[in-house]
C-alpha cells in the first residue's frame, strides 16, 4: 500500500460480510500479506492472542515485542503494522463496532490505548479454548442462527479479554471521582478532538467547572486538560503526515485548524520539529 490521501484501512471483504473474522495460524518470518505488513487501520476492533512464540508489531510509531503467553487489543483508530513472527501461534479476531455490545465498546474506549498483557496459565487456557470454540462455530455456516451464534460467541471472547485488563485496575468501589471524571473527559476527547479544542468546552459538556476538570485530570494523569487535547491532535497529525500524502495545509484543516500557521507552531512546540521536518525525517 503506497501513501494515499487517507490512511489505508483494511476492510472486511465479501467472505466476512458479517463484520467478524476469527482465525488461528502458525507463523514464522515476515508477514505473508502486504495489507498487514504496511501501516494501516482496521475496520474493526482487533484482538491478538499470542499462544506461542513471539510477534513483533508497531502501533502508532511504537514497536512492541509480544512474547507468549500474552494478548493485545488494537482500537480501530490506531495505526499499526505487523513486522515479524518467531515460531508464533497466534489467534486473532476482529469485530466491527456494530457487532459489539455497547457496554463493551465503552469499556474498550476506556482502556485505549493499551499495552500488551502477559497472561497466566489459567486465563490463557480459558481464552484459548473459547477461541477454538468460536472458530468451530464460525465454520458452521448452515446453522439457522449462524450470524447470531457468531456474534454472541465473539462478544464472549471480547468479554474475557476486557476482564483480564480490568483485573489489573482498581475495583469499582476504589475508583475515585477524579478518576471517573478523567475517564469521561478522555472518552469525550476521543469523540470530539477535531471540533473541540477548549478545556472550558469539555468541562461544560461534563457539567463541571474548568478548574475542577483540570484538577481531576492533572491529579490523575500528571498533566492538565490542554496537554491531553494537544497530544491527541498531534498524534492524529503524525499519523496523517507519516501514512498519507495529504498536504500539511489539508491536514491542518482536517484536524480543525483554519489557521495553518497556528497549527504549524503548535506541532513544532509539542514535537520539537515542524510538520515538514517530521514528514521528511520519516520518508525513508
């Protein structure tokens, strides 16, 4: 996939028109598909279960070494590419938002972005067995309720993954109001970062004062609201600069900046280099 006007998106083909893919493969060496070897987004939520061996993957400019037993979740917004496999047995499933229960989408948004999670023997066994069952069910296309069976079994698999990530977090009873508000802000930011750049607007949407929102976010994360707004915008601009051939002016406009020079100054302030320098640096 050469650079295009937009970041490439791997979409479901006619074979997977239900919007769900479940598979397991043994892999060694380079990926055998240009679609996954080149940087791209996916049309759905991607889950990778590393059952054996090692997988090397790059997600939003960060390279990761996933060594079994482990799993990782990749959000549809994240740009990624598979680099290499070392004697790997990998289970993967991808599911569109339309097929996921809304409560799971909310929980996944809350987790994003996540690092890969090392698994203990028991949860690995449970998730691996559920994956095998899902693969079996996905092959039973003559079932009268095939789509419903496929969808619900995959949702169960997603639930097991979310549960593993949440087990590392504090219990619901222990979550402070600061944490709750910070999570609500981050979810709102992900949905509105192009249209809304003002901390006051986010505070208004959450029905709290700007000062209180700042206090919550800074206490929880160590950074003020403005920092998170800038970081989210800059991440998206880096994705577009690196993976598409849109002009810098087009990118600025797409991200909600009519003032091209202001966008350039902001990018330079946050990253330490101009947008053009960032693009040229990564041409190779």
